[in-house]
């Protein structure tokens, strides 16, 4: 293990646009479903639905959180609807699977999605059995990243010492609370939507482009 990460005992990974390339654009399919849901909920056209969706996302961390606060929607109904998409855009990633299998310590998923959806994504990548658990939006009591309470929930649930934990995430703003708690932070700068929004360079320890490539690099013995 690379010396910079020799102290890490718990490896925490975001899911979407982190464990698969942002170019997969799975969110485009979810965006369509979100738009349809909001159009029906509010009785508005597609353009207004998209404005509402993105405003909630930027202000509250997720569209779901904003809709729950403003319209008291059923979160499970919403998530079941927007995640009812095909997964054929995601391919198995043997390089990532092999690197993850060799990674020592605990491995967790920390996502603003739900566990059912996350499990489907992980199955497509080839990572079904790679993680101890999925800490999802339900487990966070619908307080999404970057709400500090969601990070506190994760650490408490799994009894994690933040000084020996690392968090990998494609949205830079979601690293801010992690760094404040003492976690080592990794930004996956892969061009995903709003990836750099709210970024604070002081809260980013390392910048990478691809998780599988990075995991192989830090586990390879020095020349």
C-alpha cells in the first residue's frame, strides 16, 4: 500500500459517477424520470419541471430532499419511480473489481440514492459482494450529502474512526463535511454534472480521474 494510505482502515465510496464513468450518463435516464414525476406532481411543463428539479438539487443536496420539504412527498415512492431505469449503459469493470478485492480493510458505499438502486448498479459493475454495507438516503433519515448529519450517521452506524477512514466522491462539495470530520478525501474529477460546484481546495486531499486506476496505483509496490 502507498504510504499515504497505509493508515486507512475504512474505505468509503460514493456510487454514481464515482464507481462508474460519468460518461455513462446514467443520470440522464434518472433526470427524465424526475422530470416526469415533477410534471405530474406540480402540473407544470417539462421546462419548469427541470428548473424546479435543479433548484432543489443545488439548494438541498438532492431533488428528493427539496420535494420532501416543499411538497411532503413519499420518498420511497419517488425513489422507486425515478430509479425505474435500464442499467445496460453500465458495463462490468474487471479492473475495478480486482483492485477492490485486494483492498485491505472495511469497504462501504455512502450514497444519496437508495440501497435497492445501488445494489443494481453494483451488480452491473461486478461489485455485488465487495462492500460490507450500503449507507443510503433512508439510513441518513433523508438528510443527504453534504448535510453534516448524514456523515455523522454513517460514522455512528459503523463505529468509524474518521482519522483512519477515507472518502471517495465525484462531487467536490460533498467532501467538505468529510474533511471537517477528519477523513482523508479523494475527489474523482471525471466531468460529472456539477462536480466542481461548491468545491473548496482545502478540503480535497487527492484528485483522481478513475477509481480503478487509482486503486491499482496505490496498491502496486514501489519501483
